[in-house]
C-alpha cells in the first residue's frame, strides 16, 4: 500500500500511543521517587542544609508530575512518527536519559551518594540535550515539550551541587534518632 495516512488517522495513532506512554512514564517516575524515599519526608534529606533557593516540598511532586506528562507526550509524538528519519536514535537517547532519571532518586535519596548523583544528573543533562536535538529532527513540537524538563534538570543539578557544597559529609550524615520515650 502506498497510501498516505490521513491527518485524523495520524492523530488517532498519536492518541493511542500517548494513552500508554504518558501513564507509563508518569508511573515509572513516581515509582522511582517513592521507592527511594525522595522528598522532605526523608529523615536524611531533612537533616541536610539546603540552599536558599530551595523550593518548598510541595513544588517537587507538582513539577515532576507535569514534567513527566510533557516528556511522555514528547516521546509519544516520536513513537507515533513511524518511518521518520532519525526516530530510532531519538528513542534510544530518550531511553538512556530516562534510565538516568530513574536512577537519580535512589542514588541521592536512598544511597546518600550526593557526588555520584551530581555526576548522574550532569550526564542526564547531556543526554537530554542530545534527545532534544534528535527529537527536533523528527518532530520539532516534541523537542519543544522537552525544554521545560531540560530547564528543570539544570535547576535540579544546581540544587544537587549546592547541597553537596553545604553538606560535605552528606554521605555519612545520619538523621537524629527520634525518641519514643513515654513520660509517666
């Protein structure tokens, strides 16, 4: 068959892909953070000195939810672009940077490896830039959807670096044990 797909058929293809891709990206991202005990509820993290520009705790789940939806939509556009030149490379780059994304929270929050987490996020930024460029060759709108994520990664890298600077012994820092003494 040498027929071209109609615009409505292309939209439906994208919608079908997005209905699987977006929830999957969102689920995996949330799972990584929850499994690692990320956020202000983590006693180790709560004990760290934070930079002055550290956002309040509620900002992170809101930001990451929106960012995961955006990058899920971007990936859906690329996946739905069957036959487009550069598509396989764009998908591979996305998977690599997203694997690092999923590894960052366990590295930082669970393993307390702040320096390694910083290296992970720097590599993630490099791969995300490559992903944005690859996406732009396939679907420029998909690349545009990745830009807020890239900006947030840069901010997160700065936060990671500042936390590392403010807490040189972060890896060995143990949160104060809570006392469960009962007063009679």
